[in-house]
C-alpha cells in the first residue's frame, strides 16, 4: 500500500459552507507520477471528506488558486 498524498503535503486551509468543503492544499500535490496516481489522490480525498454528513461536494484549491485541471489531466475546477 502507498499513501495517497505526498509526504510534504500541507493543508493550507479548509472551510465548509452549504455542504461544500473548500480544501486548500500546497502545490506539492501537483507532483504526481502519472494520471492514475493523480486521480486516485483526488478521488480518495473526495471519498474521505464525503463521509462527513456536512459535506456533499469538495472544491480543490492549490496554494489558494483554483485550477481547471492537474498536470496529468485530472479535472479539479468543478466541485466534486
């Protein structure tokens, strides 16, 4: 088993408003080896946060910025 997040990942902030968790991570998470690793990381985070009854969707930010997609093509602009 391998961890979903790189060791140097930092959560820069998180808010929950109207069922949407806005999760701000540092840019370390953008350095995935391939599209599979990238997608697994995003889906793992979404599934983990969705376990909380107050969270219906997740909006990703990276160093405070919303990206359309990650370097290997995983779309992260839309709330998941």
